[in-house]
C-alpha cells in the first residue's frame, strides 16, 4: 500500500470509529446505526454510519462510490456479508446472529428514482395501499403538504414525473415508517420540475419527525435539504457530521466538490417590502438581512445560501454603496485557499453561525486583517438563494 492509500484508509477508519461512537450514543433512540461489509464484484463496501433520530442525512459521493449500495443494505434489499443494521433498539440485520428482517417488516419508507406506482390504481388507491388505519388521520394533511389534492382521481399514466414522485413520497410516508430512505428522487427531472419537487421535499422534511437518508450526487440539492452529510469514497466513510461544519473544513474542499463555494445561514422571516420585492429576515443574534422576496409569512424559518465570493469585508459599513447588508462579525480564522494561490479563506463567526469569505491575499494584507478582529461582512441582497 502506498502512502496516499494508507492515509486514505486511515481517514476512513477514523471516520468509521467516530460513527461507531455516535451509534452507541443513539442506541436508545429512533436513530439508525449500521456497520456493514459487502463484496460487490471487484468493489468492497465497508462502512460504519450513525444517522441521527431526526433531520436529513445525505449520502454524497461520486458515481460508483457505494451510496446506493449502502442504502440497499439498510433497506434490506441486499444482505450484507458482515456487520449489522439497527433502527433504534431493533436489529434489522446481524450476520453474526443470523438476523435479516425482510424489507416489508422493517418499518421503512423508500422512494426510488422511479415512482413505481401501481398503474391500475388511481392516485388515491396508490396512496392508501398498505396504509394502516392509524394513518388515516394524516391523509388529508399529507396530501395538502405535497400539493396533490387535484391528482387523487387520476391514473399514474397521466402524471408528470414530478407529480408521480410526490405521490410516491406520500405513499411511503402513509405507511407510517420509522425512517425514510430516498435514492436520487430528483434524477431525470427537468429544471423547473426539479426545483418544484425540491421545494416540496424541503418543506416535507421539516414537517415529519423521522430521520431521512437522502442519496444524491447534486450539491445544490444537498445544500437545500440536508442537515448532516456522509461523504462516501470508494466504499468507505471519508467524513461524517453536520453539513454546515463540513462545509467550513478546508481539508475537505477538493473532496466535497462544490460545497466549498457556499455558506448556509439560518434565518426567520420578519416582513416583506412589496414595493421593492424584498424580504427582511432576522438571524439568531438579532441582526437582519434584506433578501429577494420569498413567499413565506412572517415567523417562517428559512435557510439561506450565499457564495463565498459574494461576501466582501470592510472595517465599517461604507456609505454610498449598493450593498444593502452589513453583518457585524468576528474573524475566526484566515487560511490560504487550497484552490487559489492568490486567495485566502476567511472564516467569520456571529451568534451561533459562521460565514466564509474568499479574498485575495493582497486585500487581506492591505486591510491588516487578523484573527479576532471585528469586521463587517458585506453581502449584496441579490446574492442570496433562499430555501425553506
């Protein structure tokens, strides 16, 4: 084994050890803990992963890295060659104990790339197929949340791709699963339909109180929907943790492939300026921002994305500028950009949140920026992308 391979294996082992510790901590909750090994032709999948009892955990990696194979082992569609899968205190698979609960008894909701609806049942029949009596009280609310009220009497063959997948998601949730598994649910949809379904998914995952495992290779999807990220590389868990924390790690920049260009902020809608089509939001430390108008009422929690290149720094809020937003922040770190020799990555902190800016090294030197300095982060209103 060469040095590069050895370092890669060591990192994967460290990540797996961290996952085992997380799994032990969550053993008595509605969380998923798995440690599975599977030989797949010339490919070995060997992953330990803990999924928190709520929120969305995204499995991210290049095509062929093992994301879908791991999901199939969790679902029970395939049997591992070694290890276990546990959901809360219930063992779903354990090779040593010769336990393998069939998929229909695992209390899972599964959404595939294809909707897989029954073509001879209308939408209502598809939704109620396998629905226990206890779920009847949730039917109307879930139908409204997914925006499929007008589809109930239609046959699957008359639905668009996005409509069919919304029905598939509703059917999975009406079985009252303890966990929802989603395998590339937006793949194959065009831009408009993809964005529409993504908005439904973001709303949905905020409403349901079960963990979601979401497989995708699309960074924009994951930034919009995920709370946690598991980076899968060549069948190993390379990194795992809260997405916002991993996005701040410069050592993962090359391997995360796109996440480094964005920072996420959590905010709450305050009010709307209809004249200028702007919305005012507040952050956890009380500071406010103006962003392009969102169609959500005051009090709604939203997630904002802003590019690291869209953040400028100043010692004080300048006058006579087009910038509408200035956040009072503290410099937490200044590090050379691993991608651009001319740039520095500046990590800022305010309240309980962090923000990244990418500046030239010359600008940092001329401004005499140092860790611990109080600085104003300037962000153009049009730079924000907002997600529910």
